[in-house]
């Protein structure tokens, strides 16, 4: 019987080689004469782990990522898309106090969340940015729970904030002037002085304001809309006052007074001798008065009922605050 034809298969080396897979070896394992495997991976069945194609949020900065903090939050130093915060990404991120504003970005508009005054275009932060108002009273009307403190107002409406102290607890008084007498100027009489522990800086005092003495100054009210003016003054009483009176006037109208006497313990806060005759005690007196006055300026005047010269009894002014509402 004739033999069947032989089938011959020719395997070209390149065509029949195993297909290469990423992360695996293309070598074919064999054995040496001793039967030990050769030519393959050092450990059969294992392959190196690739880092290509990392995932945003895995805590590792992979190619194409600017950052990766391992979370999916946007309100920190790296967004959930692994991009660095910017001032135009539509997110509240980085050190921004609100979306794309505050912190290192431009100041925020009114009603935006803020952490400090610099976060706000108005320069006023009360948890949210507060708009510029013409007075502390107007600001108090819109934000009645604000505490006393420094705020920006805009009396002339030019959009530029003026920093003033606001008495919010007292109902919205705007302090338009404060004199602490370090370098008193503009007063009609008196020179800088002091009175021991009672006052480091004083207008008048021992040897200056005695019988018949007065001093006054006219204060600008900064154009702040108002209907009333209040003056709060701290005065120093020197030497032998005997039931005598210190008076405060605003625009010629008496608004406050205080009676002091050496013979009454604690009268006007008298304590040990501080700056006058060592046989007498000095004290401190507060004068607080107001007047209906819608004008642009107010003249503040002090006088007394003393009947002796300043070497025997005197007074001085430690501080003056002028407020409008």
C-alpha cells in the first residue's frame, strides 16, 4: 500500500515566537543539562508592577497631575482633579475665604464669606463681607449684632473706606475724633502735662487750670450723617477741691458736670497724691454728655467753679472722644 504524504510545517522564528505582553518577559523558559529552568523570569508566574496610568486621589503625583493629596476634597491645597488651586477655577480652595476670592486672591464682594478685613473689598468682615455704609449707625441698622470695634465707613460716598471706631453696643455711635493728649494741639489754652499714676499725658493739670480757666477746641465731624453729638471726657482733679464743679459744654450748651471734694472719701476717685500738693489727693472724673446738633463741626469747652489759683487747686483733661449719631 502506498504511504500517505508527509505534512511538513515550517515555523519561522519570528512568526511563531510568543506574543509580548506589557510587564512580562518574552524569553522562553528552558532547562539546562541538569534540568534547571533557564532563560525565563527569576521566579515563574510573577511580573513587575507598572506605575503607568495612576489614579488621581491615590496620594501619589503621577504624570499629568500637578498634585495629589489622596482625597476628593476641593477646599484644600489640591483639588479633586489633582490640580493646584487658582483664583479662577470656580472653586473655594486654597486659602480663599469664598469662591475665587479672599486670601491670596482678590478681595470678595459684599455678603461673601470672610475671615479677616483683607478678604473684603469693603475692608469690613463680620463673618461675611459688609458693605460700606455712611456711618456706624447705618451699619448697625443692617448688622445689629456687630460688636464695638474698628470698621470702614464711607461718609462721602466715594467708595473709599475710612476706618473709625464704632460704639455698636451703645446703638451705633461713630467716633469722629479721639484725643489722648500725647501731643495736644488746637486747644485754646493749656500745655502738655502728666499726673503720676493717673495720667502719663494730660492737657493742663497742676499749676495750669485754676480759678476762671477754660479751654476749648472745635472738632470736624467728618461729614458723617448725624443728628446728635456726644462727648466723653476723662478729667484729672488736682489738689484742694471743696465741693467744686468741672463742666463740659458742646457748642455753648452745658451737657455734663461733676462735683468733687477732698472731704468726701472716694469723691472723683481721689487716691494718693500724684502730681500736686503732697497734702492733697488727686482723682479722675468722667464727663459724658450729648446734644442734638446736625452741623459739620462741634466746639467742646471745659471750665470749672474753682475759686483759687492753679497752685492751690487745678484740673486737666486726660482724653476726649467725640462721637456722632
